[in-house]
C-alpha cells in the first residue's frame, strides 16, 4: 500500500470518514469550488470537512506543489474570512500536518507558511486541542523540513505554532534561530523584529537577541506600538518603585486588545509580564525582611593585589555564606534583591572575597543588574600574563574531558567573527568555504577557527535529535576540520577525536 493509501485507511479507521479518492485535477478543482461555496454560505457541515479531506488526500497523493498551494491559500482565506475553523476536524488537521513531510520542488515556503497560519489562527477550544494532540507529534517529526528553509517569516510562524503546542520546543527553536542568525539577519524588518522581540522576552533570550541582530539599536527605537509597549514594560520592570504602576497600566489592556497578535501570543506576553512583576516583588519583600546588617553590599576579587598589607592569600580560607546585594542601576543605590553567595574570608571576617570562577557565576545569576565588586588588580598589574602557546584541539564530541572548557571558551561573538567573513554551510560549496577558511586562519588564528567550527558541531549534536536533524551540517563541519588538519596542522597540539 502506498503512503496515500495508508493515510486514507488511517483516516477511515481513526476518524470514521468514508472517502472516495479524487481521480484527476479536474475533479480536484470542482471539489475546491464546492468547498468554497459551502464556506461562503457559512455552513460548517460534515460535507465541508469531507470535501476538504478529499482535496487534501489528492494533493498529498500527487505531491503537486501548485495544487497544494492553491488549496492551502483557499483554506486559509476561508478560515480568516468566514466562521469556518478548519482545524476543528481532527482528520483535516492530521492531513495538514502531513504536508510538512513533503519536500516540494516549488512554493515550499508558501505552502508550509499557509499550513502554519491555519494552525495559529484557530482560536476555538476544539481546534486548539486538535493542534496539540494531532498536529503536535507530526510537527515534532518534520519540523526540520520547515526550519531548514531558513526563511524568517516561516520560522516565526513555526515559533508561533510551538507557542500553542510546546513551550519547551518554542524556547529551543528560538535558541536555534539566534544561533543561526547570520542566515536571517538580512531578512528582518521592524514588523518581524517586533514579534521576535516579544518572543525573546517570554523565553528570556533578550540579551542574545541584542547581540545578534545587527540593526537592533535602530529597530528598538522604531515608532511601532508593539515596540514602544515593550520599551515601557522593560523600563518599568527595571524599577522596583514602578512595579505597581506597570501592573495597573492601561497599556496592558491596550496590549490585550491589539489585533496584530493572536490570543495565544497576548496571553503569553501578559503572563510573562505578571510573572516578572511577581518575581521582582517577592525578591524585594525578601530584601526588606532581612536585617540591614545581614546584607553585604560589596565583595572583593581574590587577588594578592586586593589584600591588606598584613593579610596573605593563605589566610583567606574560611568559607561563609552571605546575602549579597544586587542593585538596580550602576549608581549602586537601590537594592532590587539579594542572592546567597559562598565567599572566602579570614578569621576577622571584615572583607569577603571571591575567586574568578565564583565571580563569573555570580554575574551569570544577576544578569543585567549590578553588584559592587572591589578589584584593584588590573590597575596594579604592570605586566600581562603571557597567553599559553599550546592549546588542546577542540573535540566535537558532546561529552568527555575538555568539553566544559571548550564549550565556555567559544561565545557568540567569536562565532560571529567567522560568520562575518562569510563562512556558513547553507547554500555554500566546499570550495567556497575553503577559500573563506584560508583567509580566516591567518586573520583569526587556527585556534579560534577550529574552536568555532567544533563548537558548532557540539551544539548541534547536543540538541534533541541533533545528529539526525543536522547530519548534513555536522558532516560538512567535520570535513572542514579534517581539511584544516591536512593543511595547517604541525603537531604542536593534540588533534581532536571526532
């Protein structure tokens, strides 16, 4: 039995639908006209869904891109301009999900986009339930076909769909998009930026978005209502004395009434805003309940340059838990919260010290807020420590010795350095990539180039089904690593195991 026959049998068995398959394109268009007339009359009947299933079964069987595009455009127009909600029928929803399994030779982006829009514009309870239970498993299975189009409006609509189906998958997908941002950066406009800005807000990816979007500084000043609303929310969340003003602001009611967002999006935005308000108020209450003398306003970087004359490094070995103040602004006046930190001190406990690793962890916890750190070492040092000349070649395995060090050593800015030179896997031949790498090695250094490529491999392998979803990209990156070894490797360090 072929795939379409199997699908037809499943539809009959699972949903009780008796279909007589369409035989040719003429039958298809006659059936499409019939469906359109039913929709215009506003009749949400079983006949309509039976006819839609007939049309979808024929389009899937033929894998005809033009027919599928015409059908999905018609169904989307019906849903947007009539009372008909296509996803109310589980069999229709399932067949729409099967569209993503087909790699159409033409109009693939438009077809995928129309189907996703059919999902995100479905607002009734039954339709949303079908999207979660019927479409969800199919989307998880075939979402790589959608994502690897690297088309920003399509990727945003996929994000929108996952906002309905799976919030964890939503966050993972947004992280992937930001990681591959060099493929999207020239596609973005203020309208798409507005949506991406709010998506980054609800998934706590604001900092990475700012780092990645080249035109962020100009877009964030745009005179669009959604962007102005975002600025208002962020400004008031940053001030503990403005939280109640934000909670009762008419701006949030206006957000609720905006037609440019779906009800699912507005619910997600508002829930995140109220959650942020509650989180900040809870931390503020905890600060107010602590006796003032128990709050430590500053810590000192552990270094011989920062110790009093009569204290030696070996004296700083007593561990203590303190409540460290976190400030709202760089003026260090208003405390927004406290965090518990393990510090080192001497027997007198007059000063509290943290080493470099602990300080990095603290900064990760406080994010964009401020802590007071005393550190004179940079001013007092007269010579820089010579950087190690030997380094361990990065492994592309996702676990094992050296993984944590390598994973932390290559940030988004370093990856951007190679991306800015034009290096990418998508739509680029091996010869063209090699030309770019030949320019990159003298400019960036072999170490940095190797770490960047190996980091890309590890990130993909570490994702859910990463080896399967990104098998092509992984094999191409590892091909480039092997070629770098053949050309530049002089046995001055350990070569990686891949």
